[in-house]
């Protein structure tokens, strides 16, 4: 036998050793995936030890490593197995295996305001020309949908519906209807909220108020938001500081000046004692004017 042949035999023997090592490591992976040939507990132990094992260059601790030395793959060939999340149910709370069928909705938390209010937009028959109907509804929609409106609080939302029993009606009404409903002790046309209905005075809708200085669109937004504010339970407010935005619950139809408002309402209180402090606000149609558009 020549030296060349000896070298060939040695190389062949080494190659056979490597192949056997690979074949020994292969079945252990198959068992990990199928969980058939091994009970599940050793598999879980293997995974935990892999996650907490030190880097490959460090010697393995006594608690880590494979459960059986006969299936341990040669370190030089495969290294530590990667953690692989599988379909197993994680440990935790005991869970009932059986129910009684059917279902029941969990109760709404107490005290939480109803998030959405259904509103119906109406126009009193004969109160205004037909071509004014749709623009009125559109203005209501825009006033309530604006991010500076009541929805900015996050506790209320509105949906316009066409049903017999909405949460609130917003009705554009003729001059005398509004006067008869809202009162006319103060000889000024006003809108109001009574018994689930916002009565919008048509003369105010089409002519606005002096305090808004010709900004008819702004005044219309104010009227809707002010009266819906009453629907939501808000009361009248005074101007908090000279030059500040007028609170939407201030009676801006009468004035944005506290002194003027106190004078106008002196004989007919409006649920608020307006201080005569010289403060005059800037007209403002929004419940939350601080919110950027
Ligand atoms: Zn009011």
C-alpha cells in the first residue's frame, strides 16, 4: 500500500465521520418540529436553555445543553439552535374548556355619556323658500362636524338621521313660531332649545347679529353650536376676559360685551348674573376655539 492510498483512505474515513455526524443531528430537528418521537417537556427545556445560554465561545453551563448526549449535534457543525416560536399555548390563566353556548353583550360602563347623538334637521313648512332648505342642512352639518365643535371633547358625536324619534331636532322656523316658542319678553328675535328641539329663528338665520359684524356664516355656526350646547346641558356664560374669544354659551346674539349684555337682560334674567366688569369678547362660534383646524 502506497502512501498515496493511505492518504485517500484517511480522507474517506474523515468524510464518513462528518456524514454520520450530520445524520445524527438531523433526526433531533425533526423531533423538535413534530413533537412525536419525544415527549413535549424535554423540548421546552431545550428551548429555554437555548434562550438563556451564553455565547457559543463560552463553555455551556451544567443546566444547558441537549437532554441526551447521544442526540447532541457536534458543536463544530451546527452550533446552538435558534429559538423558534411555535403554535404551543403559552402558560397562564386556567381557561374553561366548555361554555353553555349563545352570547351576551357586556354592560356599558356606568356614567359614560352616550357617544353618538342622532339629530334630525327640519324646516318648518312655509317658513322659508325651498331653495333655503338644503343650505340650512349643510350649514348644520358643517357646524357640528368641525374639529372646533362639541365633538372635540371626545365624549359626543353626531349623526344626521331621518327617523321619527331622534335625540334632537334642529328646526328652521318662521319669525312668529320662534317668538311664540322662545319668548319675546325681550323684544329681540332669538333662537332657543326647548323640549328636544332647537328652534332657529329665520330672521336671525338670514340676517345674523350685530356682534358678528356681517359675518353671517360665523353667526350661523354660533347659533347651531350655542343651541346644541343647551341640548348637551350647558348653561349661559359671560365674557371671561377683555379681548378673549366669547364662550359659545355667551348670548352673543345680544352682545359680546358683558356690560351691554347685563343691561339687555337686566329685566329678564337668562340664568346668569352677567358681571358689569367692562369686558368685551371677540365673537366666536366654536365650543373649542383653541383646537386647530
Ligand atoms: Zn342660550
